[in-house]
C-alpha cells in the first residue's frame, strides 16, 4: 500500500528543531574536534548547537503562545493549522528569528541565514497550513543561495558547498519526490553527505588535518534530523554517513596545495579577534557596513533583514569593527572573542586542534607566586594586581583559555563576586558548564584546589571544593593606606592592620606581633591546618616565628608556607 506523501507544517518545524538540537548535542564534541577552518578554535559544534537551541526556544514560545499542546510531528495527520496551533509561517519565522538572534560563530551565523532563507519561501503565504515536496525543494534552494550571498568571500569546501549540494540533490530528486517532503529531505541529506566527503579535496587546510569541514558536518546532522522528522527514523548509515576523519587518499592526496585554494587562512595565522553583534539598521547602511568590515578583516558574514542583522567578522582591530556598527545603526549583544594562541592552530600537519578538556579550574590570584602555585595545580589563572581588579571580560577570556567543557571558577575575593557571576553567565551562553564557588580569599581557593578531583562527577567535585573553601577561615595582615574608621578603632596611614574575614580586628605597629595576635584568635576556634602566604614586603623572619608559635602552642596543627610575590597584603592566613 503506497505511503501518504509527507508534508511540512508547524508541528513538523517544531519536531525538526527538537531533533536537530538532539543530533547536534550528540555530535557536538566530534564537530568541535574537527574544527580547523576558518579558525581552529574548536567551537563549531558548540556554536551550531547554541544557534539551533535559540531557534528551538523561539518555536516553543510560539506554540506556548497559541496554547498548542498536541503531539509533535509532521505528515498528513498534521496537515492543517487548527485552533490553538500556529501556522507554518508562524513557526518558520520564529525559527529563523531565534536562530538569527542566537547565532554563534561563523558556521552558526551561516546556519541562521540558511534557516532564514527557508523561512522566506515557506512563509510567503502566511495562511498556508503546510507545504509539500515542491515547496521544500524551493526553500532549500533559496536557503543555499541566500547563505552564499551573505558571505563576503564564499569558499568552496565549506558549509556553503554542502548546502548547495543538498539543494541540487533535492531539485534533482525523481518524480516520486515531487509531493513528498520525506523523499526530498532524504535526497538533500544524501547530497549533503556526498559533498561533505569531498570537502578535503577542495580546501587544503582540511586535507592537511585529515578532516571534513566542521560546519558542513553540522549541516548534515541538521538535515538528518529533517529526514527523521518526516520518516520517524534517522537515516541509515550505509554509504551516507561521513566519518569526521578521512584517510590521505580520501583527503585528496596530490591535489592542489594551500596556495591554489583561494581564500584559505594565511600561513602566519589570521586576525586576533572574532567580533559578533546584533545590529538594528536599514539595508543601505548595512551595505556600507559590509564594505567597511570587508576592508578591516576576513570571514565576514552579515545575515538578517527587515531591520535586524547579525554581524560576524574576524579582525585585528575589534574596536573599529564595533565603531563601524555604531555608524551603521544600533549594535547590541556585542561579543568579542580573542583567538588565544593555543586554540587557533592545528598543533602540526595532519592533526586537528586539541579537544576541550572535560574540566578545568579558573582562579583569580593576587600575586605572581600564587599564580605559579595555582598553575602547578592545573588551574588557569587571572592575576589581580593591587588596585586593578580584573573585569568580567578577563575572566571570560580565562575560561576560554582553559578550553574545557566544565569549569570551576574561583574569584578569591569578596569584591569580585558580581564580576565573577557575570563572567560565568557569559561563559554559559558559549556552551561551557560553569560552577562559581564564592571563595573570598586566595587561601580558600587553595583549600578548594587541594580537594579538586577531575575524575569525579562535576556536581560532586563542586560540592567537595565548596565544602573545603567554606571550612577555611581567612585573614590578612596589611598596611593601612589612609586614616580610616574600622571595627577596631581609628587607624592612621602606615598602621599595621589585622583583618579576619574582611573586618579589621587588630590595629598594630609591628607586622609579626599583629600576625601572631590574629593567628591566635583564629586558632582559638580550632583548626587542623594553617596556611601562610607571604608577600614580598613581609619580614623574612615572620614565617619561622609563626610556624614555631603554632608548633609550640597548638597540638596536631600543621603549617604550610607559600611565597605569594607582589600580592598586596603582607600576609594571607588560612585556617582549616
């Protein structure tokens, strides 16, 4: 018995977004690992996932607004929009808008334009409840063409090539696919797979690394989800699925070298920054913006329309790229990413960029000595100089340098709580799982780092580190910079201050004597371990004196001493 031709309606859009998100979630690490073009920063899979996540969220919002709670799926049983159900135009426009505002990276921005191109065709008749195979073929064709137009200098062997091949295959599908969206989707998927397999022969950087194009691999996953939307089954693996890594022969050994491949990245590395922002501007202003940004950098992609655009470019002068947006209209959601040296090369011919670590620790430290100590323990550090606290952008950059899927963030300063929270939120939008432990002193960070075990489950590791930090009381000895009222009375500039948990407890004139008083007060409440971190300006004899004091006056209490360097306070004290 012949099957009823599958059609594309609002419920099918919803299903497709959900399945595409699942598919990219499964392939995310693989795609990140083969990301070598246009910049080998290992984030294409993550960027595509976040782009589709934004699209799926927008579609769900449309359904929620219509109160539509029915089963999800395409086909003849969902062929018409009824009460409480959005139209096809509603769904595809929401999908395109969500992808546009949430687009990340070069490939994510191009995918957003592909979805927008499809939406322009599928939403042409706002009252249409569904489309058939012919409508889907037209949508795929327009998507490929509009994405290519959005890229300043299209390069073959990329996601653009894969999208064009998918559209060609859909157009050339046999008569049986004329009305059947499932048949059209499968033809597009198979055409994309074949084109993806050929990308190493078109782009030298892929051939050298022995991989297929990462953006194209992501598009194949999205098209596989489209096939599953209509058929209920993911496409079979026989002959269609392209593996991430290819052999030398498959990669096109003996084909033209990098100098014959057009717009490939320069051998000495590309621009230092990736700049992305949303822009409210008219078409004329965006035309001028394209010209200016094209002169400033490379990998320029400007997608959108109807007054809202997503701008993506790689430049050395990030400020100039943002200023160009200001001249064109109103830029917002500005994201500037520095391509860290360790993340923008392949690590040698024939090797892909390093894969992200599973977990890392990022910590703010007050001196060079502690920075070395934390680094030896495996942490990525941000140096906080006296009077120059780091801003959230520096912490976000450190999270990126850590290059991990999971990050534990240690601010090590009460005043940095909000800054660290902002950095953690930004990193989460980039696909990194971040846990912020509110450490208020570097000695609490040392305690947390001491129990850090990357092999544990993330939540368990965070709980253990948080408990260790919370069980560590902290103090410091510093020199007063000016006259001031304190909990211990009025201090004068030059006085020695002993602070416990950020409150001044002692005002003295001798560093060692003040430190001893503070230490005794802290140990009066008990303790098993004393940590002393000496600044460069601390007296040479203070460590030996305090160690002796602990050994003679407190049984079963150990002491460990570190050199903190130019850390601001003369002495940091921790009691666990």
